C-alpha cells in the first residue's frame, strides 16, 4: 500500500447515479488479484461530518483511468479484508 505522505494530493471527479459531479481525494491505490482499487475520500465542502473512505475499482480505457463502483459484494468484501490485513501489518511494523 502506498503511504499517503508519499503521494501528492490528487483530486478525482466522478459522476454519481444522479448525474452530479462528486469530488474525491485519492488516498491510495491497492493492487489485489490482478486488479487495482482506489481508496477515495469525499471532498464535500458543505459537510463537517467525519467522512468515510470510498472503495472503487480502477480500470484503464486507452490512456484514461476510470473509477467504477464495485457491484459484487463478494469482491468488495475480499478487497476490504485484504486492505485491513495491510493496515494491520503496517501497524505491526511501527
């Protein structure tokens, strides 16, 4: 997992199901089972609430990267479990 301090701030814009532009900060990209997944933090200026990290699949179409929602619950859960093991191993190293 790439540490956030090693990455420059990168803002991503996606379109939600209602056609609204949603901005995210890219926190990390994780490789799992020959696929890439992005960890994204919503950048909603109106909200003072604690923000939840969003997990999306990253695919490449030509020269463009596309962030896609993960529709398959099994795939989503496997990726979350993998990320949690990475976080645990990072904590063990400290």
